[in-house]
């Protein structure tokens, strides 16, 4: 009897981890700390960065808000996800909608509480962030173009928080951010192609639904070409150390992405394209350590 209860509890915890995309949250936290330590505050001792209580609570607030955002997005998209991702949805449904909403509100209150440690401005910022995520999930994501733009902005906002905290306004930071923004925007558009069937049935006004796959591929092609600009700037105008190899690899992957895109018409093919972009984004996090690997080694040891 106890074994069955433990198993049920374990499945519910696994379901909650799936709903809040726990793996994405962990990568986000890691990315924020690496960005702070090696891009935004490269001259500060690592101890001052990693043990800065204000930074800790800003990142904790960001992670908590993103987790609650995944919950509310899952709540509103439950019917669509049942069509597009039936296996994952069945796991997510081990937790009731009522429980999801309860956890959503708890996480939001926790995020505001954490932000209050930093400053009143942080409280205001995260309150607006929470409201915007809810508005996006409830209404904006169904609006043509605006949904994609807003999704990309919301995804990059946690890095904006750290950026504002350190007040580092160097040009290279903006170029890095531009490349990341384009990758996220492309990923959102590929997700729309993946989810075309569910979006069509649920009357979401996405680019593939309104204009069709051909125009979606055209917009993706334009974004791919635009992504080359920050790559060229970062590898030719700025010293990014061994991170150059990451950008060269990204360029090759984007060329493959563009070629494969025009032969793609099935969900599994769009999933491959999605994973390519996801790899570029995640690999970019770890490649931050390559900007000046000798300095990284000296600062760590």
C-alpha cells in the first residue's frame, strides 16, 4: 500500500517537473550565472559573483517566474498539447488543473518575496513580468506575429535582469543578445510548424496557420540570414577567444538548417530543426567559458 502511494507521489513529482520544464530552469540558472561571471562582470572575483545575495535572489526570482510561466502556459494549452504532444500531455495530466493553478500562485508569490530582498524596483519588475507572461499565455500567443515576438522577449528577459543589475552596456553584449534573440525567435517559429495541427484546430493565429508553411519557411530563411550578421561581427570585430569555434559551428549548423528546412514537411523533420536550434542555444551557454579559458582557469583555481 505504502509502495503504491510512493509510486503515485513519484509520478506526480515527475509530472510537475515535466510541466515546469525543470531541465530548462536548471539551464537558465546556469546560463545566468555564467553570463554574469564571464561576460557582464569579468573583472570581479568569482566569489563576489557566485556568492552575491542580490544576484542569487534575482536569479531565483527569474527561475521561479519562468517555472510559473510554464505552468500557466500548460494550463491554457492543455487541449492543444493533447493533439500536438499526446504522450507528454498524459504525463502532465497526472496533476490536476486545480493543483497546477495552486502551484502557479505559490510560485508567483515566492518570486515576489525573493525579489523584495533586492529592492522595490525588483518587485515591480517581476510583478510586471508575471502579468505579461499570463497575458501572453491567455491571449497574446494567439495573435499573429505578436505572439512570436512576445515569446522571444519573455525568454530573453531573465538575461536582461542580470544585464541591468551589472549595468554593463558594452556593444559586444548587445550583439550577443541579438544572436540569442534571433535563435529564440527562430525556435518559436519552428515550434509553430511542429504544432500546426493543434494550432489549426484550436484557432491559434500563428504564421503557419495564416500564411502556410511556404511563407513560414521564408520568414525562417530571413531570420537565418540575419543571424549570420552577429556571428560575423562577433568573430571579426571582437575578441571572443575560443568561442569563435562555437560561432563557426553555429554557422555550419544554420547552413544545414536552411537546406533541411526546404525539404521538411513532416512533424519529425521540424522536430530535428527545433533540436538544432535548441542545441545552438544550450551550447552557447557552455561556450561562454571559452571566451578566455585561461582566465577562467585562473579565476577558478
